C-alpha cells in the first residue's frame, strides 16, 4: 500500500483529478491522506467533495477550517456565508445530506502509530503531546456529534488564545478547533496568533511557526499539515507542510509518505491572495 498525502484542495476539482492521474492512483493499492479544506474558494467545491466522497474507502480526511465552515452553514442558525465562499452549490445539491453527514463524521486528527505519522489541518501548540492532541480532538468530535447545531453556533471566535487544563465547555472546544484547523504561529508558551497569514517572519517577534519551537512535545511524531499557503511546501523540524496554494494560483501537491517524494500539478488560480 502506498500512502499519498494531499494538500488543500479548496474546491479545485480539476486539479485534484489531474494530480490523481499524475501519481497513478489506484484504488486497489493506494491510500489517500487529505489534510483538510476539501472545499471553498475554488470553483468546483461540490465536484471536489463528491470526488473525495466517492474515494472514501481509500481516503483518510481530517477537517480543515473551510470544511467546518461548510458544516456550520448547514447545521447552525447563526453561521453566514463569507466573501469568496463557493459553498452554495453543495448546500443546494440533491445529495447534500449524504455528503454533509459523511463530512460531519471526519476527525480533526489522524494518527498512524505504526509509522509515527500524525495528520492535522493546521498545527499543534508546543505543550501538547500527540496523545493529548488526539484526546482533545476526540472531545471536539464527541461534542460535535452530540449536538451539532449548538456546537457550530458557538464555534467561531479567537478566544481563548492560550491553553489551560482548566478550560471547560465551549472555550475548551473552541481553542482545540482553532489550534488544529487555524494555527500558524504561537509563542513558546503556547499563546496563539490567529490573525497572522503571511510568510514566516512577518508576525511579531515572539511568535514563531508552531513547529519551530524547541520545546514542542509532538517532536516524536512526523506531523503532516496544510493550511498555510504562504509557507508552501516544507519538510523540516519533523513536519511536512503541503498547502502549496492551489486556489491562489500555486500548485496542488501530493507526497508519497513512504518515499518522501512530492509531486505537484500547477493551478490556474481562482482567488487573489490577501496575504496568505
């Protein structure tokens, strides 16, 4: 079995199809790891979601912030579409219920303990071990399954900006969601800055890419992530970043997780970058 990790698709269904052809994907032998953000911003979010759903027996998918936004629009009363969203076609599709129920069941983190790989959409704060990150992801998944309307109504927001074991309720769940699906930079003691979108070095000096902190407790595992298009492909500090900015005119990238050889297809670009 060959394991391919694939970066942020973001509704670029044509590029995803081209990439699968480029890596000679075979349902008989291959497994696909999607780092999240299957939908939104690109022109064919419905087609991309249908494509991944059709490969679900071969696909491991973690949720990204755009996937969660789609679910919030579907399940919550207060969620509103944002400028640049390309999700309405999914919400009015005849197979929307099947697609959304499947997406709702996807995790926030996937761990292959045998090979020592962890996949999340965005990152981890330094004080979280792999086991702690997985446990906190499961807390969110349980709350989301138990009461999706209530969860998605309260999901949005940037606070709290630092982890504490004393956090409870939605504050605890929201921090976990923000770290796993929105994090780019943080301080050594785990304070997060969710506004920073540009390349490393453009944030305030004490904020660094989450994976560069020497005290990071998840260093015993290779972490595969996306979300940071301004970062591009990266393989350093025991992490692999796969968001190469397809929707912004970059590329869609797959990585053979066992040979560490990235393969990309160029993208036309469907949105104008706004700093990340």
